[in-house]
């Protein structure tokens, strides 16, 4: 039943960005495909966590798995939201990803302020299933057994929400997830670049319709000295055309007293590495 609990994405509810302009070279475009504005918006006093779980569906079981998540997983999380147990739950299909080893087909994101519930929530899941269970619904143990048959959890990570433009933005259809790794000794400089340089650019991109919102998350657990990435940016959009026309140049030109765009791209490239980028499509969700 963990699959129902592990899907989550409160933080993954916003943003969308990708770069492109005929005046710039492809490396510059790729660079700006995943630039979120950073800690400009202060993190909330009460930490908000994202429990992100990736799943690989067994061959021929996709439809059965989705039906199970829709009929029971979504209902369980709806009850949790009503009881203020969690802030939201989001279930995505992975449309594009460069990952080959340990690949994943679906991602569940749960947003919560209750850290302990992310470590051990099996009892609460069973408890909430009892609340939504109808006379003809199967037992909790049967659903848990079916989940084990239909899919395999690939990875579970916990993130802390760090920044975002507008939490009231409606849930977007797509999200581009960019995995970022600050270069050694460059974490603070990277944060400064995001906050002071790219924050206004993303604001302008939202105004001209290139994206709907964005958010920044810092990986909290599991911890590793040589982690593949330390930050994730979520770039939200409703129109896939935003991927090929992110309107970075137009947004930049709308900002008074801007500085050279090419020079900026080189500066940000000296503070962090873009590890990879996924495109996810929203399948199911529930939030306030």
C-alpha cells in the first residue's frame, strides 16, 4: 500500500521552463532549460516536505495498476487531505527521462509537514483505507498484495520545499523536473544567482505565458557525500510548446537594466551542473 502513500508532490505543483532563442547556441538553451529562481521567497517557518517515490510497472500491468491507484490510492489521500494529515498528493506519468538503469514509469509525490509520517506510515494508510472502504471493496491486505504484483518501488527521496512563486496557482498538467548539483564550494553563489538574477526572469516568463509556475526543493534524505544531485527545480506548464519556446530572451529583454544574457549563462554554468531533466504528466491529484 506504500504506493498510495508514496505518491506526493505538493512542491511539484508549480512552474515550467525551458530555454531557446535563435540568437543563442544550443548549450545556452540547454543550460537555461532548468533554471529556477531560488530562495527569494523565504521558506515557511514550518518546513514543508515532499515524499517522492518512483515506480517501475511490471510488464502488462499498467492499466491494472492505474485503476488500483485511482480507485483506492486517490480516495485514501483525499481523506488525508480532508483531515489535514497531508497538504496534497500528486501522481505523475513519466513522459521523458534519460534514466536507463533503475528506470521508472510513474512518480508519486506527497506533500506534508509531518516528517515522521514519511518514515513509517503503514498504520495510517491502513487506518485511512478503513475510512473510505465500501461494502464491496477488498481488504487492505488484498490491495497491498496487488500493488506488489503490479509495480516495484525504484527509489524514495525526501525533499524540503525552498522556494516558489505562487502557491495559489492551479495545478499544472506538466512539470519539467531538473536535477541540479552545485559545484564544489559554489552552493551559496548558485543560490545568489538564482535569487538575484533568474527570479525576475521567471516572473516575466509567467507574465508572457511561457510557464505557469516553478518551485525549488533541496534533497534532505537519503544523505550521501557523493550524491548525484542536491537540488531539484520543478518547472510547471500546461502547453508542451513551452518546452521548445520557453521565451527566455523575451522575458530577459522585458527586465529593465538587464545585463548580457550570454554572460549570465556562463556565470550560472560555473556554479552548478544540470545533471538531467525529466518531463512528467499529471495523472491524478488531490489537494486543498
